[in-house]
C-alpha cells in the first residue's frame, strides 16, 4: 500500500475548508481563517516556516519599493528573476530566485526579469480565463461574464496624464 503525503498547500487548503465548515463567518479574510486555525491549535509555526515567512515578507516589501525615473514614471526598484546555470549535459539547473535593483541589471538580467514577469501575467490571465469560462458554463444564476484580454487600450489609458489642467 502506497501512502500519499499531503503537501503543505493541500494542508492549508484543508484548514481553510475546515474553517468554512465550522460555521465561522464566510466569506472571510485570510487573517480570520488564520486566527481560527491557530486558536484551534491546528497550525503552529516551524523554525523553517519562520525563515520562509520572513523571506516572503521581505520579498513583498522589496516588490513595493519604487522610484521616479528622469521621465517622471513610477518604476519598481527591485525585481526578481529565476537564476540558473546550464550543466555540462545541457540540462538547466535552477539556483533560485534572485533580487536586484533595476538600475544595476545587465541587459541579460533585465531580459530574464521582464520575461519572468510577463510569464506571471500570462499565467494569471490563463487562470482568470479558466475561472470565467467555468463560471459561465456552470453558475446557477444563468449569468454570463465577458472578459477582454486585449490590454492595449488599458495600457494607453494608464499612460495618459492623471492631472487635468484647469480643474
């Protein structure tokens, strides 16, 4: 008999479902769920988790650091990219995610940064499309939601001046 070990993500999903089924307020915030889970003694931090939590908080803070460039644009200062190396057999080994200041990035590093961030956006769009399609096919309200994934007009609008002269 093969025993399948539950992943950390699956455990946390199960705890969120237990919260919901316990009759607590729903919809709920992640903080509400966490407070209940901890209060019930269902989750305790591990030393490894504390380092991971600290790293996640540092990453979130770095992602929110901005500066104004000479053209007046608000630019993210620190970026992350997936670092790795090609091994002798031609395979690629991931070394981890590295952070750097955008003004220190070489052209190759900048390309890695922007490709990685673009893949993240595409992944989010793909999941959004799947979620919308499923909702449209299965919701009990006979509702239909249409989402446009052409962001050209949105990006052009965001580049327009936000201050209106004379107002």
